[in-house]
């Protein structure tokens, strides 16, 4: 007898696998569409995951070990003049502000958990199910196929990512510099005593190819200059990769399956993670927002009445409203900061650095912002 499913998940990245595992815990039968491995260069990405994201991954027993999930105890942000903001875990009465997680290590843990979860079946093509969850990322082909408008605001920047070995230990400090050349983040890796950092450098679009092709010595010399020698001599430890930056949001996050879809008898679809929204990486909130989508969708499906199927559009629209409300302030904040620091005019430069120093001195606002980024705001209100 052919296997039947409650949910088909298209896309087996971090969001897709996490959603599959959460739904399987609720005894839902899940088909997870996994594309064949593409090979290519090693994955050098690392994500900043907050307490909310850590909680859901720990509940699934998928949180990486300390070597691959480095706790950040302090975050230092520098403006392009004298502006400076420091966030400290001790002042927030927490052990860590966030954790810098190695993407390949996390993906391996999730893939292993999926392999041993009998309620999840890995498939190579979409199958019939009452609900199709689209977790294919920003370039989702299914979203386009279903005719969903994806409103994109491109930034005149590309993100360059790589890994560095540092002369001095990072001391569990995440550092970020806003400069005329873009935004440079050095994120601690390899545990508390590590000498490695992940790089996310947002540069002008026309400069990206040049920095990707530059000699390793020239590349690291420029990063040493921007970082003001904070970590001593820097050595390139991985290939460089780049992608264009944008802010984007889908016009609809759920709906009925298109008529005439011959591959599936599913009745409804829903967007999750980067397939639904993109934000600038300057605050490292992209995956946290995506995992917030995953948790919200899993909770709403779990709490549904026994007479409702997973395809019920009233449930899916509740998810859409909840997550759009959560996304709006973060998207506005990230877009505003990006626009503010992309302005080269001297008066704007003075104003933004004055604003950073004012923010540093205004404790209540700074604490509120820190708790929002740590994913603790809703927890403290509960």
C-alpha cells in the first residue's frame, strides 16, 4: 500500500529539516524532498543563533557541540568615526548573547536526526500531501511556479563570506565595523579559546568581484586595517564565497494549491523561512526569523482541532499574520540601519555616530534591543 503523508516539505536545509522533525514529534507523517548533493566548494557559512533557536534545536537533540557552537559573551559594534556600542552577556544576566554555529556541523546533526526519525521519509521529488511547506530558500522555484509575487528591494551590496585564522584568540567576542567600504563582521568560532572567525563582509556590488579574486595577502591586509588589528595578524583559512544582498517579502505566505498540479493532490501550500522573507545580515537574524517561522507553524498545526487537517487555510493564515507581525519591526530596523550607514555625506556620518553613542548610554532601550535580538522578549512576557 502506498505511503500517505500529512505534509510534504520541499527543501531540506536547516529550516526544512527542523520543521520535519518538529512535525514528526506530533505524529504527523512527513515527506522531505531532498535534492541530490551538488558538490562544489566547502560551505564557509556560520549563523548567529539566539536562545529561542537554540531551544528548539536542543529539544530535537540537534544542537552542535561547543566546538561548533561558540558562545558570544560580548558584542562590539564600531561606527565609522567614534561611534561605539557594546552588548555584554553579564549585564543581561545570561551566559551568552548568541551562539555562532558552523553551518555544515548543524546540517549534519539535523540530517542524522532525520535519518533515524521513522515519521519522516526522504524523497527525491514532491509527493501528494494535504499540505506542502515550501522551504527552498530565497530562490524558491516552487514559489515562482505557484505565481507568488516576491517583492525584492536589492541593496547595492554583496556579502563576502570566508574563514580566518587569527593571531590572537577571539575571546568569545563578536566584532562588527561600519565603514565607508561596507560592514565587516568577525564572528568567533571553534569554542571559547578559538583563534578562528567567520567573516561576513558586506561590500559595494562593484567591489565584490575584485575582493573575491584578490590575493589572500591583500584581502587579509584590508580586513586587518578595517578591524584595527583587534585580532592581530589574519590568515585566510577557507575559500571565499559571495551573494547579492536584498530585502524581500512574499505577497502571500499560504494558499490553495494551483489547479491542474498533476504531481500532487495536496490542497494547500505555505512558505517558510527565506522562501517567505529576506533581511540584511548585519544583525545576524535571518535564520532566527526562519526558525521562528518553523516553530510557529509547528505549534499552530499541533494545536489545531482534531477535525481540522493540516491544509486548513484558517490555520495557515493565522501563521502568516503572526509571522508577518514578527518580521515587520526587524525588517524595518535592518533596512533603516543599512540605509543610514550607506550614506557618505559628512553630516550623516556625524549624526549616525552621535546616535550610536547616545544609544550606548541609554540603558533601557539598549537592554530592550538586546533581549529582542536574543529571542528573550516573548519569553520574559510569558
